[in-house]
């Protein structure tokens, strides 16, 4: 058994005969769907193309134009997607969107009950209680299995099919899905057991670690600027002393003022996730004070970015969540997003 997949191979027939579907072609979803379509076509010649749906039809059309009709087919509706596919992956913006989409799935399946197992894999970052809502939504529809399957990694990792995938839910369904995900979408699957709430819970815990890392880096880079030390020195120190990819990634972004959320993780998503983290902290009576600080800094940075946009001073429309460093810089009397306006480093 591969160490990347904690399950044995599914019994034949396997993924080659499964009709796969995908809903959601956002910043992450577009890469994951593309990679899944490419891998499935390469491994199973003649297999049905990936059936895709997105609220903005243009994204589906662009994906089909890039890969070809033999790899991607566009569903006319969510109902067609869920009725035609054996395994459907959803990568959605938030809890509200997920509720709407899964209600559409349930409405379609309630009028045409599936005669064989249908697996719905919810990959979005949501609050854990939503998983129970989704399970209950399909409680009276036979042969429907809900899995939670959030992923870890930035858009660049999604592009490179190098994500870490989490799965929670029914064992045999996870076995099938794990062998679809790796290596098509990610490099490793973590199995969190049968409780579907564990998937989104673990996602929030992991995201809290990333957010806290950005907060700590932001503090360090801000005081480095105040001390008159070149930010590249601290970035290089991080590379040598703490050579974790996620730390190097965000240290480099802060050094370069790379706060464009249009190509990374938008600050609105970060605020949503941090809000879920704070709710989880309250529900489980387990304090995470750094998350509280980071949440306030995200709000402050977003407000300041809005001021810059209103004045025509901001080069990008959407702020990345690493832009929370802007709040720390403001507190230190520095420009929030332009380190070129900070006092020049000295080597005295």
C-alpha cells in the first residue's frame, strides 16, 4: 500500500468506469478539475470526460476549450451533474453556497433515486456542523454517500497537483475517492475516520496554523523594517532556519509586497475561515489567542485596502490574506502595503 494513500486499491471495476463530476471552478477548483480531467483521460483512455458545472458558465467553456471535449463535458445544470455522475466533487466559496448547491442535488435525486452508490465529496472550507446538515439532507435518499474532503495548499500547489487531501466518511467510499485524488490532484491523503465533521474541523485547525504563521511572520517583518534591517535578510533567515515551504512562501510574499488576492487566497476568504476558527474555539472551549489577533488584523487590513482603492492608490482589486501584515505595519507607523515607502534599511 502506498504511503500516500491509506487505503488498498478498490476492487475492480475501479475509477475507469466511474463517471466523475466537478462543481466549482474558482481559484483552486479550476486547477483541481483540470488536473483530474487530464489524469483520468491519460489513465483510462476512452473513459467518459469529466462532467463540470460552474455558476459562471464561461469558466466551464474555458476549461473545455483548453482540454478538449474528449476530456471535459459541460453539464447544463446541477441536476444533470448529480444525476449523471457516480462521484461528484464540490469546491465552493462558503457554507451558504454549499447549502444551496447540495439542496439542488437533493431535489434532483429525490425525484430520481439512484440505483447504485453515488458519492458526493464536499471539499470546501466550511464549519463542521454543515457536514451533518448535508448528511441529513440525503437521509431519505437511497445510495447517497457524503464525504468531506478539504485540501491543503495554495493555488500554486493546486496547479502542480501537489495538495494534501483530507477525507472523512464511509470507508469504502473513501477508498474509491482516495485513488481518484492521488496523484491526479494531490500528493497524499489523510484519513480522519467515519465522522464527516472531522474533515472540516481538521481543515480549520490546519488553516489556523497557516494564519498564525502569517501573523508571526508579519510581526517579525514589521519590527525588522522598524529596526532598519533589509527584509531580504529576514527572508533568507527563514529559509535557512525554518525551511518549511509554507513559511518560505509567505516570507517571500511579505518581502515582495505580493498581496494580490486575485491570484492567491483572498482576504474575504481568510476572514470567513478565521471566523469559523473563532467559533470552533468557542464551541470546543480551546483558546487560540493568535487567531483572535490575526482576525482583527485581517479586518483592519481589508478596511485600509478599501481606502487605498477608493483613492485609486491600489494596484490590485483583491487583497491576499497575507496582507494582514498591513495592519501590523500601520500599528508601527509604516505604510501598510508599500514597503518602498518605509525608511531605507541601513548597514551602520
